[in-house]
C-alpha cells in the first residue's frame, strides 16, 4: 500500500512539471502562456521558440509519462497500477500542481505512457499522428485522430480490458482538452505547424 501511494504521488508530481514554462523562461526568456496558443506544450514552443525548444519540451514531456509508468512497475509491478500511474501523469501534465491545476493537453506525456504500456500501438499512433500532421499541417487534428485510435489498436492487438479502458479514457481526455482546437478547425482558423526561427 505504501509503495502504491509513493508511486501514485510521484507520477502526479512528475506529470505536473511544466517543462515548457520553465525551459521557456530559463533558456529563451519567454513565458509561453503569453504567446501563440498560450499553451505550455511542445507545439506552441515549436511555433513560438523554434525547433530546438519544441523538440526539447516534447522529449521532456514524453519522459514524464514514460518514467511515471516505469516507476509504477518498479514500486508495485501490476499492469493495472502501471496504467493508474500513467493516467496520473497525464492528469498532472494537464492539471499541474505548479500551475494552479492548469496545464497542457497531455499528448506528449500520453505517448510516453503508451510507449511503456503498449509499445506497438504507441509506434502505430505516432506514425498516424506524423502522417496527418505532414499531410494537413494540423498538429491538433493529428493528436485527436491518433488518440482516438489508441483503444481500437489495443483491442485489435489483443490487449486486456484494462489497457483498452486506458485507451478510451486517455483518448477522451485528450480530445476534450482540444475542444478549442475543434472549434477553430471547424471554422477554418486553426494554425498550422510552422517553427519560429530559433
């Protein structure tokens, strides 16, 4: 029980670390909350600060999810608790302890969670995301479609029910977090991905 509590708290705190905000301020002297989409995630960093910043923030947010699930596997070891740790990391990213329970949309962190929980579906959804972004230029559209594919892939590839339910919850959470993007996509005002000059 003690290990469960430690792992759960650790996953939420790791997820809560606002990499985009802190790195933006320290290395680029920029508060991402005041620029572009005002989101602290990798996409806004890419557009606002450039490719280096966007890539660094993506990798750090990805690592939060992966490390949280791995910590759950070391401290508790059951698949269900690893899933719980992954969910807590995603929630931490989107409802950060350090940002008055505000935050990003959870895509990079969610991918990090998936890589540890379901490596093959993670690879497939990343390729789906990449293809949609390359074709359309819309990161938000790629993120939502890729997220929606997670439970379907988990089912098709024979994962057990807890993994499928994780996929449903994660997909719903990420799509809901993109509600403003959905409106902009529908009315044609959504921004396409374009890196700022570093």
